[in-house]
């Protein structure tokens, strides 16, 4: 495997962590006890941040509620501070988050136990119960028009993403069921390959079978975004060939910086302008810290500057219209210094301002791009359904 360490001089400003590492050889890791300095976000930057539509592509809070509280918000009340989580309502109040895809993940082990669909439906119920328990904070959105309306009301516009095609158990009809329940994207695989789609952890040459192509077409017809996080490179290529709507990578980063199978290589990034797709940058250190650093210290955390390095790399290769934020909060075991929980999102805007990005560009990155991709998918669905009439 070829490893690649990026030329940080191509960024508008060096990542603080990169300067520390390459200047003094210091490594940040979980055992070092490095305390994060609170991010300083100026009033001017906070205004830019709050005027945008921060729309995160992936948050695993529903899984944590299942794991820690058997799916009950009575047992784990997120209206109160919950230090064991990355997400709670008090910290969301500081985040500037306007819209969220809540992941309804279930383990690939459910393939063996033959209950992937049942467990996914249970996770969907967890999200619906969250809407009911906290109606002043979250509201289900079915369309982009709904998103805009809900944001104006001061609530977080909420959609769901199914994380892995194993959840449909080989049934296209289940895509319809999920769509009706509020799911607006599905990741084609999780970490195990299916007989119809290759995973990033499987044979890199396995792509979509004819049934896998049908899945993509049905998602297009419904207006459900095709998510290519977790899939093999061949599945990425095949999906981009088949789809008529923009794809997303709901929580992936740039492979040129961090050579991990979960990340997106440059040759795929170059295809996004024609497709209209969006790579939503993941915060998990294993997916963002540069390869050469991870070779020396697999526990290196990185900092928010490295997250922004990934944003800038996607911009360099694919363009400003094809990058977003897919934090993976509450789905990862560690986070970069400066991005420890949902309250820290404004620090990304501060870093982007420091690197010279305009408010218009920042608003695209924070959520404008994924909103546009979703709206495009809705238009494709309308066209496809009209042609079938």
C-alpha cells in the first residue's frame, strides 16, 4: 500500500497540529493527557456560523441511546447534560446546528442473526420517540421545503440515514418503508460486503451486482440519497455510473491525506462535479490524521485544523460545491482536539475564516452543499416518477 503525506503548504494556513508535529516531533494521543484549549470564536465569526445552515451528515446518538439506555429517553434524558455522550440538548444550543441526519445504524452481525430489518425499525422508533419527547427541539423533515420551514421555527430539522444496505434484507420494498418513515439516505454497505455491493473492508474489486444497481435506481426514484461511505472503490464507481442523482459520502474524509479504506480517493473526488455529489468530512482521528503520523503513533488524535485540511483537499480536487460536514459524533471512540462534542462546531467556522474563506463559501461547506444535493435528488425523483406516469 502506498502511503501519502500531504503537502501542508497547499493549505491557506498550516494546521496548528502539523506545525507542532513537523516542527518539534510532538505527538498528540489519548494517553498523553493533552487538554483541549477552549476554542475562541469571535462574535463576528459566530454570526457567520449562525447565519449558515449547519447540516451534519451523520450522528449516531440513536445507537448510544439504544446501547446505554435500551432506547429510552426516560432513562437517558438528553435535555440534561450527558457527559458520556457527544450530543445533548444543552450543547446543541451552543452548536448552531440547523439540520441533522440521525443514523439508524445496526451492526452487520444482524446479517447472521437474520434480524437486520427488525433492529433497524427499532432504531427508527428511537428517533421518532426523540421527536415526541423533545418537540421543542427536533422536528421530522420530509423535504427540503420542510427543512427550511423547521429551521425558521428554531428547531433542528431532522432526517434519518440507514447505515448499511443489510438493513433492507434484499427487499426493494423496504426502501419504500424506510422512506415513508423519514429516511433520506442509505449507505449501500457498512463494514461487511453484501452479495449485491462491495464494502471498503472486502474485495476492492467487488462493486454493484445487477440487484445493487436496482437499489440505486429505486433510491433515485424515491428521492433517497445514495451514500457511499463504507463502500469499496468499485462500488463507488458503479454507483456513480448508475445514479441519476447526486451521491453523498455522509461521513468520510480524503484518502490522499489519510490512506484509509473508509476515505475517498482523488480519482473519485474528480467525478463529483459532474455528479453533483458531496463528501461530508468525518472527525474520527483514524480517518483524518495523516498516514505518516499514524504510522508512528496509531493513537494520534489530530486537531480541528486537520479536519479543515481534509475540507480544503476536497475543495482543491472537487471544488467548493462538493464538501460538507459529517462528524460521526456519538459513533466514534475518540475525537480531535478542539472538536470534542457538538458544541464545538463553531470552531470549524473560525478556522475557515482564519484561512480566508468568505461567508458564502463557509455556508456552502456547513450545509448549503448537502441541502442542494438533497434538493437535486428530490427533483430527479419527480422527473423519474413523472416519466413513469
